[in-house]
């Protein structure tokens, strides 16, 4: 959550900071602010509630000149949305921005007698004052002492009044990446802010102090020794982080799915079979385990639900899916015989990261499916399988979900092969089926007609229900989440047979029910469930494969996907569900890419 950018160099800092904040805004958008040294080395702070565009108007009016500064876009945790709670925070000679949560802020407030000094309600301002109290002219020494006292997650960028032209940073858990570029030194909470300037960057090592000046970046450990960080290469270009003519990032990212699928699957295919040699993932990992435990949050967790429904019947071993925020406080049943699959687009979701740590402490082998290269989860897992979706900017996950599924499908196939559950021919046929899903997705992306019409109906209603059986139920969970998060329409997903155990009481005239019926072995049962809701007046939207015959009047809208093997229908269905949510949000004139109360990366509990 919260976007951070810092810059020192020859260019005008204001435009770099504001441009960077616009790129990072998807991380949080309650308020934004910048701090900078002016040409006479005086520190100025400008901060405002609302989006970066509002901050820009103020800063442009000021027409300030600067070559060093830092900016922040906030997702409120401690303290409401107000100008005072916006970052940067000033504390004596210290100016500080923060991403994360300081858990012991209350006791620090008392210990350092800060009650009367604090202007905001934030934990971040407490950190700024604690730092000020340690500061006696040596920034690194003060930061080292600060780190000793901080409990929680943080990425801090700091300016000291008497060190003009310099930005200092330190992190614990919360991400920071940095680069020295021909345009100057940059640090940010994620790569999207760096790609206009460089392809080479490094991940700031935890508990290391970074110093940016106009001509270099230095990294020190907490004993003051210089450290050379490992340089990484960005494999995205600027286009990947721009809308490129689409009205919203979400629509662009929906369109990018077929390409993202190919990028994730094709490099891992050898002679028609999945092959993870280049990822360094040995077959033994799949052969040895007695069970699989998937752990993730939100959309990524829903990808795990699909994988469970896919894998268990073939592999014949238990596959469990856990919500990371629950798992991390459990005494889980995992051990050396468990393969824990961690799924995360960002690779920095705090609950998922904590769950990974817990699983490791129980001796489980961990394999992460992650989109962001070099992210914390990727680095801390035993093995990592990167998805190649490129940057996902819209808060609502779309292409990341499809490629997480693609990765899980490939794992399922490889595992079935090495455990003797698939013959070579079956594995090849499975992979062919997966590839066939890509043109089916393209077809659904091109059509989009029914979804617009349907969204017009949905936005008149307060509730929507998604029903399905087996794999279709697993897909419907994601459909409901998508609709809720960007259209603010209440939506729930139910196993179709479960509806009559309570929820059917909510079905009345015109309540939309989106029924997914792509699984042949339960098709007839599904149709019976559809009849039950239709009989109670529901407005039925039925999703099936083409060539399926249904009785007239059963569905108000019937959306058909191209014919596919049942195991792969999730891919075109996902496109339909994403488009339904998208057009519902557009129809309500909402902020599609940055829905209220949300942020892209959830780096706080
Ligand atoms: O970055 P992660 O995949 O770990 O994020 C997990 C969830 O926060 C995320 O999938 C969220 O549910 C989606 N953005 C919703 O569309």
C-alpha cells in the first residue's frame, strides 16, 4: 500500500516526483504529498487529501525549483484521510515518508513524550519524531537507532534539513527498489516509477540504509559497511505501464490476457510437455510431496480454489487452499511432506508473506507463483515460478489471475506426469487443451456484446448471485469478487446445490443470478438449480459452452463460450466475468481502476 518515490539529480525534481506518484497511485489514493529542497536548500512540504492530480494543481501553482525531493501517495491505516495525516511528516530537522505499519507506535509515543507534539494521528509521524530525537548530525547513525526501535513493516524515505540534496531510506518487509540512472538517483516502492528512467535496478536489502545523492546511490549495512546490491533487469517497457488508448487499465489488462498466457506457458514447454528446468524447479519437488497446500489472498486465493478442483481428482492427494490471513495465525497441518504453493501477483502481500514464513518454519517445501520479479515472496520461497503478465496496474486483478491459473495448470500437468497419473500422451493433450483456451479467450474479448447489455441490468439491482458446481463454482468466486470490488454491487458466489439451504430466500423478482454451467458431469444438476431460481423470478444469466441446448425461457441472457474440454473453460469464463464487472463499474460511472477503499498491494494486515 502507499506509493513512495525519492529523487536526487540534475533534473527538475517536481515533475519527476509527480510523474512517479501518478505511476504509483494505484498503491493508494487517499492523499498525496511531496517534500523537496529548494534552490537555497530549504525544505518545503506540500500535501493534500485526494488524488495526485489535486496535488499537482497546487505544486504547479507554486512553480518551485528543486533537484532533490520525495513523494508519497497514501492508503490510510492509522488515522483518517486528512491533510495532516498525509505524508510527508515533519519532525524538527527530519522529513519522513512511510509505507507500512509501525506496531509499537503507541508505546513509543509515551516513551518519547510525543503526545503534545504530534500533529497527525499516524504511526509514521511518531517514527519521524523518534528519528529526530536520535539525530545529532549523522543520518546513518540516527536511522540505525530508529531501526532498532521499530516493530512492524516499513519503507521509509527521509530528508534531513542539514543534508540538502540527500535522501536516505531503510526498509523492513515493505518494498523499496532503487536505481542510479542517467537522469539521477531514484528510489520507489515499485518498479512502475522507475521504468521511464532505467532498465537496471536493485531491491533495497532489508535492514540496510540507502543514501541517494545527485551523483550516486550507496547502500550500507547497519554497521556502516558498504554493500554492493545485486542488480536486476526490468523486463517490461513503458508501454506496459501506460493505458495505450484504452479508457482504463483494467480493460487494457483484460485485452492483454492472451499474450500474457502465451508468455507464461510457451517458454515452459519442451516437446509438448511442461518443463520447469529453466525455473530451477526439480521434478523431485512434485514426486516427493504427500499433499499440497495453497496459500494466498483474494483473487490469487481464488486461483488456488480452481487449482484444487482441478488437481485433487487427478493427483489423488489432498489439496488444501488457505486464506493467508487465517493460515498465518493457525497451528497448521503442514510438514516436510507438504508442498506449499504460495500465489501472489505482487509478491509483497503481507499476510501471504507471513504465511510463507510460517509454512517454512514447519518444514514445508515452498513454491511461489509470483508476477513481480525480485519481490519479497519470490526471494523468500524455496522455488519461484514467475508469471509473465507484465505490470498489472488496475486494482482489480485480471491478467494476473489468468496467468496464475496457467502456471497452476502447468504444475498440475507436470505433477500428474511425474507421479504417473498422466501418460505422456495425456500430458501433451492437457497442454494442448490449455493452449486452446487462449483463442477462446480472444473470442470472448472481441465479442463483449452481452456483457454491456447485462451490466445495464445489474446496475439497477442491489445484489447478484453467482452459482456453479465443481470447477464452475471455483470460477464463480472470482466473478463475485470482481463485481463487488469495482461496481460496489453486493455479490455472492454459491455452490449451486447449496443455494436452497438458505440463500434462495434472497431470490426474488429480477434478482440477477449468473449461472455458470460448463461442467458436463453436473450439467443437468446445474440446469435444475437454474430452474429453481427462475421459478422464483430471478433474472438468469446463463454461461455455457456453445452447442448446448437449453429450454426457451430458462435464461434471460445466454452467453456461450467456444467449445473446450471442461477443465479449461475457466479461461474464457474469466474474461466474461471480468467484462461484466468492468461494464457495471463503467455504467455506474465509478473509478474502475482505483475503486474506493482499496489499494493494489496489501502490505499491511
Ligand atoms: O498481490 P497479491 O496477488 O498477493 O494480492 C492478493 C489480493 O490482494 C488480490 O488478489 C486482490 O484480491 C485483487 N486485486 C482483487 O482484484
